[in-house]
C-alpha cells in the first residue's frame, strides 16, 4: 500500500493526529452551504479527475441529472466511459432522467426492474488501480446532491484491496442482471411512471385554503406596521420577481383595513391578476373592480387601474385627492414618468406603498426620495432562493458560435448571428439541456428585432412553433402568444417566444421552463429581470433551465454579479464566486460553465474597469438616495453596495472622492490633513494587517496604549501577543517610515504609544475624525470577513496581498517590493511570488516552469544563474532545519494586477540542478525545487489557478465547434422532429 494512502487511512480510522494528505482521507460528505460543501461538488470534482466511473442509485430525477449534465458532456468529449445503474423501485425514477443520460454516448445505462434495488454509490477510477468511492444516502436527485440532510462516506482504496474487489464485483453482478435502457424501454416505462404519478397526485390533493403570509411576508408586514406606528405614510417594498409582492400588498391592506384602495399597474393583464389575488385574500368582504378601458366603475371599494387610463386628466378629476386610504404603485421604478407623477401629485392617501424588484435606476429619478427613504423590506433573488420562494434554476454558460476557433465577437456581423451553423448550435444545446419533465415552454432574448424575427422564422422552418414579439406587437398579440405558450393543447401550443426586451418586466408566464439568452450581458439588472421571467413557482413545474450563450463580450463580468447577487464589484470576490459555482448558490439551483465560456468571463473580470469614475459616482449617488444623506464606507458594507475600497483605490481616500461630490467637504481639510488621511486609508486601513488599525482605534478612545492593552484588543482578531518586532513595525508603519513618506502620527514611550501632537490636532477636527473612524471601522469589518479562512503568522489562506503588503506583514523595516521580484531572503523569511500563466513574450531565461503537481505539491524554479552551491539555494533547501519561512504567493496571470493569493507556507522535499534556454541559443543554470504545501489547495482555487484560456481553446479545437443536432426534447412531436432529417 502506498504510504500517502496508508497514512490517510490511519488518520481516518485509527488516529486523527496522524499527519496525512487530505486527498485520500476518509470523509463524511454532507450538504452544508454555510461551508460551501455539498455532495454535488464532491461528485463533480471526482468526475473531473476520473478515467472511468460507475453510478448506482435507487432514484434518478431529471433535475438530479441536469446538475451533472455539463460535466458529463465534457467527459463524453474526452472519451471517459461510465456505467450508470438506476432502479425502478417504487417507479420513482423519472423517464426524462433516463432520456437525459441516454443521449450521452460514453454512458452505458441500465435499470434494475426487480429486487427492490435501493443502493446509492458513486465510484471513480483515478489512474491505474486507484479508486474513490462515495457511498451512503444520496440518490441522483438535486435535493440529495445539494440540500438534503445526507450522510455519505468517501473512501479511497487500491484496486487490489478487498473493498474495491468486492464493490466492483457486486456492481458487475447487478449490472449484468439489469435491463438495458433504450428508447423502447423509456417509451414503455413512461406509461408505468405516469400511472404511478397520477396515483401520488391524487393522494396528495388538498382542498383550497385561504392564503396566509409566509415567513418572509410576516417580517415585511411587521416592518410596514412599525413604519406606520412611527407616523410614516409612505414605504417602498423591494421584492424579487415571483416572490409574491401582490399577495404581500393584499396582506398589508388586510391589516390596515382601508375603506377605499387603489392599485396602479402599467398593464391591464397585471391589474386583472392583482384583482384576483385581492379577492382570494379578502373574499366577499370588499367590492372590487377594474378601472381601465371600457370598465370604469368608480364605486367599488378596491379599484385596480392602469396608469395609462388613470393619468388622463379627465379620469383623475373623477376622484377626490383623499378618496383612497391606501394606494399601491406596482413596478414603482417607473414612477419617474410624467404619467405616474400626475397620479402621485393628485392623491393624498393615508398610506402609499411602492413595489419593485429593481429600484436602481439609470435615468436620474430618485425613487427612494419619492417614498421618504422608507424601505419597508427587501427580498432579493438570493434570499428568495434560500427561502424556497422561487422555482430553482439550472444555469448553463455556453460558448456561442465560434469563428476560426475564436468566440463570438461583441459586435458581430448580422449574417453571423443568423447563420445556419449558429442556429444549429443553439438548437443542439436547447435539445441537449432541455427543460423539466413537461414540454418545453421557452423564452429567447435576442440582440435586435431583426435577429429575433429571422431566428423565429428559421426555427419554424425546422419544425418548432415560435412567435416573434416586439414593441409593435399589440397587447392582444402578446397575451395570445403567452396563452399558447402555456397551453396544454399540443395543436396550438408554442415552443418559444422570441423577443429583445419587451418581456424584461411586467409580464407573468408561470409555466415558462426554459430561458435562452442570445445577447451580451449589458446590465446585471436586466440579466436578473430576464432570468426572473421563469422563476415563478407553479403547479407541475420543477425547475427552470437557463442557457446563456457567451462570446467575447466586454461585460461578461456582469454574469457572476447577477447570478450571485454580488454588488461589491470587487474583482477577487467575483473570481472566487465564479470558481466556487453552485456550492454558494442557495437551494438546489446550480451554475455551470463550459471551459471556454468560463475563461471568457475571467478575462472580462481581469480587463474590466470596475473603479471607473462614472460607475463609482453612480453607486455613491444611489446609496445617497437610499439613505437620504451622504454615505460613508461602512454604509456600503451595511447595504451590500460596491466595495468601498474601490473609492480609496480611485482617489487615495474615501474623503477625497466624497469631496469631489459634496460641496460641504470642499476646503474642510488642509492638504496636509488630506495627505495623512489618504496614507492611512491606503496603507493601513486596507485590512491586510489589523494591528495598526487597532492601535489607532484605541488611541481615539484613550491617550496612551500599552502592550498589554494592545494584546487584549487584538485577541478577538487572531489572538497572538504582538512581538517586539511587530510593535516596532507598527510604529514604522503608523509614521509611514515604511513607505518612505514619514509623517508624525504616533510616538512611543517605552512599551506604550500615543498620538503625536500634530496628529492629535488633526483628530480634533470633526470632519477628519469622522472619515478616519469610518476608515478604521471598514478595515476591522473587512478583516473579520477574512477570519473564516485559516490564518498563518500574518496571512489568511487565499486572501490577496501585494509584495508591499507582504513586506509589511513580515515586519521588514522598509518597503522592498520593487526589488523582491520572484523571491527574497530577509530576516529568516523568504516569500515566493509566482505568476502562474506567464506572458507569451516573456524572455526564455525567465520563463520559469512553476506550477502545481497536485493540490499538495508545487514545482518551483530559482532565479537564473543559480546552482546547488549558491548560498540562497542552500538556505532554501535547508529551510526546515534553519527556520527559514517560505510563504507561497500565486496569481493566475499579470492580468490580475499586483495582488497574489497566499497559498500557505511550503517546505522543500526535493531539489536538483536544471537549465533554461537563454536568448542566444544556449542555456542558463537554475535550481528546480519540489515543495509540499502545508495546506492542500482548495479545489475551486486549484481549478481557477491551473485553468487557462489556452487550455480551453485547445479543448474547443479538439471538439466540434458546432455540435450535431441529435434530437429535440421529447416534448416535440415526431412530425416536428422530422424537419431535422
């Protein structure tokens, strides 16, 4: 038995103190979103590493299969074989799940039809004779893989061992006795499954009950009641599409008990739906009527009207300003329009409620001021998913049509957008990923009306039933098309509606189960709006499939912003979210990218100017509107806004940025005070080390700070007693000697510190103090977010540091970042800096072959012209014995800027002489090291650092750029399918 495996088994089963590699360690796999751990992520990781796989599950659902489908397709491309054994036990396995697996040519699929087969196991072969087995309670369902309370044991074993011998033999036995799955079997099984499903549905049928608020609506209702108790007469409700805004407004009206109520919408069909909702909540106690078009009853207790009708002067004059006790404005982000303003100016209700999913506007209108900055409640997409208020979705970021192995450009020739190859590519992916267990009911968003029209016609000639809708389409045409899309009558049902943007908001298609995005993402708000079209729950709908065709688009970085609801616009945060994928998404929803699409997004993040002055000003003004006052850095954190340190990066300090917008700050500080504040904000309050921040914070509360007091204040952050070297370093940093810009901030008296007289005068200024305290509070808050990561003598694992940060944290007297380059030995420390993917034009003599061998091993090269006898090489080689610390810092490429990820400390285990080519055709000597990592690299970080655009391009070249259209979803008729022949 190999020693790493033996050590891991010993640690796992006999002695938890035994040093061992995590790679082979027996583990209990559970679903724990708080820690970013799911059974799904483990299965996906093993699939990505394996050379062969075996699944045996009692139950398989289409939604369970779709969580793996993108990875399984990649394995098909690579020729990795798999065998999948499912069971007909209780007839729970869905025929659509079998169909989805059957379309993969690398999978041999069978089903156990007898024997009450109830096993759940996932087996992977990694190389010759190495296996990983996951066995326990998880079936091939989305809940079991991502959210349910499941227990699964993961063990590694050698193929010669008894466990693998028995497991493979048992699988072979059951597989041999099982029935092969083909189209004929699925067709026959479909009848059996449908009969069972009807029985279950009949047993589960419940009588209709009076609607009641859910948990989040109860919280919102309490907040609305509290605002009214404070004398407030207006409130804004921010609620994601599909979360029940209309029901919430009805429940609030029920607790207010208004005599007269007015509900204002922008489309008649929405008014009709709102009226029905209020009738369900109030029953017969109130009379209700529409006020729009020909129906103009003014006497009903509750009126539901369209803004187009009510805004007309002769209609407004029919109502007294105080006629309605309670008014609701739906889609209130539109209320800046003249028509809405006329209505709002006319009425004086006892209470005004505004409702919207997207209060952020780009037209300059201040919605928040309109509602007196009273945000009653906020239900964004991520929380709504976590609370199971929305239909789960499975997002697939797919490479759009490629031309000469290059992704679709942002500005593409129209002929390319409607080319046969692109149409085939779109339909192939739509058929492959499909929808839930019902017929496809899809909505396709295009770049232009011309593209939408041509694609609709092209799809129709291929046997699909589609309708193109645009701004010229009448209400009747739109409603008819939606009715046909949702119809159960196969003779009239549409497969797809195609449009550009008219369905971004204000439309309700509950049965929509597939959304296809064929346009570049230009706005995170619009992305969420279009995604939200399919997120409303409805009977019989299991999930939404989202297919996003991604090209070489400038704003691709907005995709993770929208999907994860992250509005910090911090590049590192976006990269980590993208790498983590589904593990950070609430519920059973998943996010999947093919390799090229993912690299396109990474490239967009690298290239994006996320601190452009215009964007920062817009974000500042938006938060100012929400608050009703000028924001500070901590306000951005409290409201999940843009990363406030972007303002520091842009202007040196948050004060400097705010002073450019706020007249009251002009001249408030002297140039010297501004410079000191900027030095603190940039070099001390960047949250890379907390010691200096804590010292300043303490000195704002008391005249002097002793070492003992500092130790007590630092304990909540990381505990260790500051060494004399660290205290000396803090003094140098606080007075900015470290960066070569000395300023008198603190003075040292023995073992205590106090403010220098000049700085004490600055602190006495209220404006200076306010912005200083805000910068310190931000640094402490940001530092606390790092504390969930392992900490090692100054550095948090996977946090980013510049060379200057590293010099400071290692207590070097001066900033030597300009001379560190790849590494430097100083004061028993030798930080190693690696640019993982070198530029193509790098000199051969510095094109070092640095890289991961595995998650716990790293190859590294010394500088050129070094030998085994070089003093620095001998010090590095003997680091475990001479106390030299070797912290490793890695960045993916120079496109990431100056920051490197701290990967943990390393130890040398092997070194040898080597060479690199020199520019003149000769070679230069180097020394090659193999390091072992103190912390094996977390899988998402490992995948991010090691992947590259070049790898993705090679993968594209090795596959077909335009997949063959294998089949349409099973919901399409055979007559339609013939159009593909």
